[in-house]
């Protein structure tokens, strides 16, 4: 030991059976009424916000689905119209149609083999 210093062992004070031991010995969990109301209010508000958000998303998804169906029907309509226009163009530009129209309107005809002379 060091000279001139008194030392003794540290001993914690023993707690008597009182309030602290009774509180720490309880197993049931409880909260104050004010905290319970606050937690209930927060849960209800969060549930309301989640419900409102889900309704908003549901409405947007439905409007997107309706718009998609409308655009698909327009695309189908334009595709059918394009096919009919291509068929009409093929009919108008066919060799027989051109020869027939030229013969009626301008009195033109295809030359016969003996009429063609090559130079």
C-alpha cells in the first residue's frame, strides 16, 4: 500500500425493498393514457393516408388502363385502314389497271411485237 492513504474496499449500498425493486419486478407492460391516445391517433392517421394513397394509385392505374385500351383500338383501326389503303394502291398501280385506264382516257395501247423496232 501507499503510505499515508487510507483505502478500503468499495461496497455498493444494499437497496431495501422499496419502489425501485417493485417497478423493476413487474412483468406487465403498460403505457399512459395520453401516450395510448397519441399512438392510436398516429396509427389511424397513417392508415387513412395509406388508404387515400392506395385509392389515388388505383384511380391512376384505371385511367392508364382505359387510355391504353383506347390507344390499342385506335392502333388496330389505323392498321386495318392501312391494309385497305395498301390493297387499293396495289389495285390502282397494277399493270392491267394502268393499261385499261390509259386505253380509256388517252386511247393508248401496248404495242405488238411487230410494231416495236429496235435501233
